[in-house]
């Protein structure tokens, strides 16, 4: 089918279900988008250009090499005015033709591509090559219109070809997969290149090239670019796991072996799937659609558990790979719209919208029960993207309101005088000095299109397709002649049976004859995130009668409980040391519903294990509210286990700060006349925190802030710190005490030097400037939602946990999913779940109520975990704000893997043993044949051997993630 027809049929046949938002209101919001874009773009041009990015908090440009390295995130920066190039076609879409013409002239005059600098192939392709091609497409469109850009002579296209040739050396591998990085001047694999030693790349990094490279080939007539991109796509397809038809996250570029075998639709893989479908739309090649359909069927079978999208292992797709989701998967509902599968798109989007409303932004990663896993939000546009496409598909004004929420939150929480700042922590509202180029390239495009009418657009958007960076490539490229030398590598006809594929495109007028249809799909999900909302009772199989057994009620010596477990396919294995092991075989349950109850029971048992640990207190915020800051500066602070709990205060504590004397606070305060009625600043060390609190309280202080004495420490690179008591009652401490690392503390001290009076607000999260935060935003507790759409299970699913044989299980189950370890022991602020990887000493931390040592100077590594966990010194926690991966951040900056700064991923904790923990495990075929349908004859040694076999595989899969 011609690509143009595909696009028009899918996205052009729209129904309008009633405009509940007036045209005037839509126009106002559209104009607001333009004003916000102007604020971001003009501040970049005024304060940063020609640097690659704007640092909005310090109002200066980010130049690679002049600022502290952020690791893989900086691979996007190539000293080629990244933000300006990334923004070119956004200027045209927003009707800023004059600014576009000036920007093109600046690019041609100032930008140089022959820089001796190592950059990410993936990021440079989607941002710079895509930006140049999008700019060229817009310039040609305007020139053909006869009014603007009459001087243009394909100058941007010539730059794009120059850049494409500089990227080609990365493809010099036996597999055809590109190296993850290339030197713009020297290429790859030379002493001067400082690259070429890498062995691994992420799937998205190698599979997100075809749109830009094929467009470059068809614009220029040189087939070499499209040929290399196709070869990489072909290799990834051939290396898919043939049973599950899924691909892993990281692959060896030389051998083609999967390095990480977890599979999802988020970081590290996301845009590979996107480019398969969009390559069909742009290029009209049926092979891309065939491959996408095969992958998509497996995604919907194994990964999609509406409204959740959960990672699995490619060789054992019934085995979950992690207990959290990353924010990059928010693009997937938009891709499902392009596919025409609207129902799951609506359901997943609704879940994401609820998480957004709970936390103001999508956290970089969040757990399956919707708690924060990684707290950053670098102003990612994927949720806005899906919101726009769902509005296009349904015409439902509900998505206009979702867009309004995005706009309001950006203005309330991310807007600063010099642009928009990424959120360092969505819980506290603290900022990061970062405004990525994709914010201008994507966010404002999708929001403008969401609120725009056809007459507001300077061209027909249906004539273009969006790249993963939202650059606009004309669909007319599908009819552009290209060289027959491009190899097709078509798969055999037997494997590509046409009956497996859907060749028709959906007509949205027939999909949504009932205006209430999308609402009916959203309604059951609207209670998923917030526990306080009522939830419908789950469907019960007729005849079952009794509700499923709850994990907290289970007792291993109760015959009635054992019968309930038997009906759910759960059996007990008695171990030699007097304990029992629970094993679940879903196929042995009396019914499908009972099998689901069994899965829920095992999941509840694992969750119960994690809840046995005392949850750490969440981070707090110190917000500078006095002139000239007015709340724009927010510092992430650690709480104390004593004194006033700021999370229970609707207004927080507001007051002026002063330095206590002595600064240590370890003896009676000698300047009480200055401390009285103020918030006292203290230095960490020399005595217990509670002693400091008592001294400043006696002097009349209303609160205290302890600043770390370890020079260079920062919440960017160290886990959050929680101050413990002194081993005796601290009921006499009645003021709040917060902890700042050295970097954040210095910001406060320098501010106090420059401005004589500095007023701050101590609270559980940053308050909106000029407005009170509603009480409902305090964040209610959530509960996990259990997927109910399990596929028929072809292999038995085994989940094991150890229980004391005679005591209730909640008293015996050991810590596995320790979501909140003590910040006083410098544990990560985010939780970690059951996993296959052995924990390092720094990862396994002690109980949350453990008292601080007298010196209170423990390093992060000093809080070690349970003695029965094996240590691995190489598996530590990554630095904050570094978006780590084995290659490009497992999907670099824009589409990179979410950062590992706050905690190691949930699946990378110490492996469970039959003695102390819980962990789902899938049964092998050999096990089934040996068992004959039961586990009663299987020895403990065999079970342990199975665990070790899986652990070795998992460790190999994920060894480079941190």
C-alpha cells in the first residue's frame, strides 16, 4: 500500500465527538504553547548559542569539556549548536518563518561538523541529521511556496550528507551494526579517535537509523546510507529470539549475541519498533510492516498487560524481568494509534495520565504500583506525543484536558527565568540545570498540534511523517527512485505467510461511532493509581465462593489454607531444615481464574516481604522563597527520624536562615539572639544530630538545616541521607531538622553571603510559586494492580518463597524487595525489588530503624545488607543524573535508558535462595518431564541448581547495565 494512502487513511479520517473545549479556549492554549516556546528558544539564543544546550538555572550555555562530565548524556553534544539544529522545523510549524530563515543562515554560517569530538551515533542521527533533513524539508516547502527562502540552494542537505559520511565509519563491523560512538573528525578505531573499543550497543541505537538514512539517500540519490541502515535492521531481525519473536535490550555488535536479554517497549528498544512501522509508512516497503506485525503480536502477548507494559526475558517471556516501568514507554500508545490498535493505547495512556497527575510529571521510572522508582524528569515529550495522537484518532476533548495539564505543570514547576529546567526530583520539585534539545524539537510540536486547527498550520501535516525526534520528513520520499543495489534480504515466503498480517488500515469513523467509547475504556483504570479511590470487586468464578487467600493471612499449618493453595496451583515443598517452599504451577490450578488467584497470591507474598522493612522517609525540599528567587531554587534535602514530620504539614515551615555558633552545634549556642525565631544552619560532624537539634531548639530556633562537611558531596552523586536519633527518646525535639549535602548546602551559604536576609520554606515538596498546593497533591498511598489478562500458559510458572513451617508467613519471609532502606546508611532513595543479580555491599543496607553510629560519619558503602547475601564489589550504584547504560545509556539522552543514579534497578538485587526470599521462576521443559506434573519428588539440590543456572544467565544479560 502506498505510504501516503496509509497515513491519510489512518490519521486523516477523523471524527469529532463534540467540542467540549471552546475554540477560544483552544486558541488561548495554542497561543500559550507559542509563548512558552518563545521563552525557551529566546533564552537559548540569548544565553547559550552557539553552545549545544542551555543551562537554564545558571543562564549559560553547556559546552562539552567546560562543564563537569555527565557521562553518556554528554554524547549528544558535539559542539554543533545542537539545540538550534534540533529546533529548525519547529520554527516553521509554529509559523515563525522569519525566525526560521534567520536560524538557517546561522547554521550555515556558524556550525562546523569536523570537530575532534566523540559523539553518539544514535543521538547525532536523530537530533542533528534528522534536524538538518527536517529543516531542509521545510526550506524546500517554503521555497516552493514562492514567498520565503528563495535564496536557498539545498545548503542544509549538503550539510546533512557531510554529517552522514562522518557517521558511516561506525558501520564498519562484520555484523553491520554500528559502533555506538564515532569521532566526527577521525571516525572509528584509530589512536586519535578515542573510540572503537566498544563491543555492545542498544537495540534502539542500531535500529533507529532507517528513516533519516533512507531520507538522506533519497534526497541525494546516494544509496549507501539507506543500504547501511537496512543492513543493521536486517541483522537485528535475524537475531530476534525465534520462539518469542522478541529482541533484547543490548547486543554485541561483533558476535550478534544478546548481552541483555530483557525485552520491553521502553528504554533501549523503543524506537526500533517505532522505525519498523514508520519505515513502512515512509518507504512503502511491505517487509517492514511484516516484521513489525510479528513483533507487535509478541508484545501484546507477553509485554502488554493493560494498562501496564512490563519487561520480560526474551527466552522466557512468561518471566517478568523487572518490577518497574520507565517513562520512555509513554511513546507506545502513540505508536499503537498509528498501528490502529486504539483500545490498549487508551488504557495505557490513561494509566500514564494518572501517574502524571499524581507526581506532576512522569517520573523517569515508576513501579508497577505507581510509586517513584527514579525521580528525575528531564522534560520528556513522549506522553505529550501519545496525547496528541490519541486526540487525532478519537477527537475526544478529554485529551485536550490532558494537554492542558501538561502545559500547566510545565509553567508551574519547570519554568525558570532563563527557560525551563528539568526536574531533578518530581517529589520535591527540585531542578536540574538542564534543558535538552528534544524539549524544543518535540514537546512544543506535539502540544501546538494538539490545540491547533487545520487553518493554524502553515502546511498539511498529513504530508509528513514524524521521526522519533519529531522531525518532519515528506511522504513523497516513498515515490523517489532509489538504487536497486540496496539489498532486500527478504525472509522466506514460508516464514512470511500473508495470513499472519493485517493489511487494512482502520477507519476512525467506524471505530468510534459512540462518543462515549474512549471513556468506557478509561473508566476502569481511573482508580488504578490512587488507592483511596473505590475499586470494583474482581470477577469471581461461579462456585468458587470464597475470596482468594491473602498473603498476610496465610499460615503454613492451616489445612484450610493448604486446600485453597492447592486449588490455585500452589504446592508446598518441605525442606530439611523445617521450613517449606511455596511453588506455583498455574497449569495445575482448578481453573484459569484460580490460576490468576495463585499468581496474585505469590505476588502478594513477595510484596509482603518488602513491606516488612520499615519504609524510609521520602526526601524533603528546601525552597528559597525570598527576593530575588521567589521559590525558583529548590534544594533536595534528607529528613530526620525525629522532630516534626514535614509530610504531615500542609504549609511547611517558613523562616529566615542564620548560621549557628558554634557551627557544629555540638555545644550551647553562643549567638541565641540571632538564632531565636530563625532556621539555624549547622555543620555535620562531631556529635549526634539529635544533640544539635536540642541545642538550637534551646536557643529558640524554629528549625535546623545540617550541611554535610564532606566537600564535594551532592545529591547528584550520593544517595539521600536520613538523620537518625541518638539511641534514646527524641520526643523532646519539637522542631524540623533537614540535611543538605555539601553542594546544595554551599548554594544556601553563598546565597546568605550575597543577600543578608534569606528566607526558605522547609516542606515535603516544593510549593507552587504564588499558589498553595492542594492537599490532594500530597500523594496518597497506592496499591499494586495485578494484570488480569493472562495468556494461556504453555509452560508452568513456578514462584518460590521460603516460609517458617509453624509461624505465619509474614513473620518469616525475609527481606527481598526492600523498597526503602535507611537514608542514614546512604541507601538509595528508591526501592529495589527482587532480582537476579547479586548485590554489592553498598546495595544491601540495614533495617530502616537502625541507629546512626556515634560519629554519624558513615559512608554510603557502610550500610551493608544481610549477611547471607553474596557481595559483588563491581555492582555498585551509578552516580546521580548519569543516565547509564552499557553503550549509549541503553538508549541515549532522548531515548536513553533511564538513569541508575538513585538505586540499582529492581531486578538487579541479590538473588533469592530457598532459605530467605521470594522470586518468580519459570519451569524448564526438562523439569516438567522429570516431575510428571508435580514437584513433590524434586530435591532441594535440584531446585538450587535451577536457580543457579538462571542466575548465571541473568548476570550475563545485565552485567553492563549499571
